């Protein structure tokens, strides 16, 4: 048994199990709050309480009210549904595109690989956020458009990961055995290669959700995302910036929600990478 100093053992435990547990706890809590928003929210998120405009946190309004008298806690809970839904759907789209293209490029190689990877290079030439801004500017701001655009502009990293794994896996003995047994290319890719290439994809998906939440919040803050009166953490920040000096809680709570949620997904993704990637284990 290793005789590490106490502080080294504590740090080792914190870096692996602690990060994973904390990330899981944050993600689970935020997801549960979003799912149960209709039951947890004390008020309708769009209901106006004109007699309680810009009221600080109190017993009636635990997180205060905004410039229209709407309950901040209720809007925060319903905003969690928007942010997490955007994250999950956008990442699902990007994962689907990246896995398909990465598999094709890595398995067939040659001209197929060249065409796909040059397409990846072209997409990576454009800063993702500004590309999303340019596309959204020509479309009607809506939740569906945001999810689709984020997904269609964030698949390149997944494609590269899957291609790299496929290039390695296609030379393994079990793939050669499957080919000799008469299995077709589609069966080999889907049954033998894809399941063994999903570990980095899982980590990328977890980190991608955090990125998608940040992008959606940024777009909503700029007025190109979820449109009022529907609540989103981004448009709550936008509404709070004009009264920051007299009502700081309007920006504080959605900002903390974004920070904690993104931190949770990043911790979960990093700890999953440390746990699932044997190359990082000593």
C-alpha cells in the first residue's frame, strides 16, 4: 500500500473522487430543479407584480423581483429548463454529425478522409461564436434556431476525436477478424469500432453541454437568443445590467446559476476523462 503523506492522499482523493462527486451533485441538482420547475417555482415566471417592482429578496420573493415585478426565483428555475435543454439538444446534434463524419474519415481514409478533414479545417477557420452570431442574425431568434445553429457549428472536435480513435481501432486484431468472417463495412463500423471509440465522445459531450449553455446565455444577453418575456439566464442578465447599482440581485443570481452549472459540467467532464482514459492513469 502506498504511504503517501496525508495531504497528498487528500489532494489525490479530491482530484478524482471529489471532482466527480461534486460535478455529479451539481449536474443532478440543476437538472432536478429544471425538471421540477413547475412545482418548485412559487409564481408564474411571466406574472407581473406591479406593487412589488425591484423588491429585494424577502419572504414573499426569496430572490427578489425585477423591473416588472416578476419573481426572480421562478424565472431562474424556468431559465434552467431553457439552458439545459439547449445544451442537451445542441450537443446531441453535434455528436451525431461528428461521430458519423469521424467514423467515415477514419475507417475509409484516402479521398473520403481528405474531403471530410478539409471541411473540418474550413469550419475551424471561423471563430465559432462569431459564426453563430452571423447565422442567428439572418434567422428569427428562437430556441429551436439556437439549438440547431450551435449543434451545426460545434461538431468538428468530435469528428477529430472519433477519426483518431477509428484510425487506431481499424488496425486491431478484432477488426481484422470481423473482416475475415465476412462482416461488411457498416457492421464493422457500428458494432466493432463505434462502441470502442465512445469514451472520448462521452467526455466531449459533457464539456460540450457547458459550452452550449455559455453560448446560449451570451446570445440571449445580446438579444439574439430567447426572447422576453420567456425567461433565460442570458436575458435575465441583460435585464439586470441596466439596474445593477440599485438591484444587483437581478444579475447576481443568473450569473451564479451559469457559473455553477458550467463548473459542474466541467468538473464532471474532467473527472470522467481522468477516470476513463487509461493513458492518464499512473
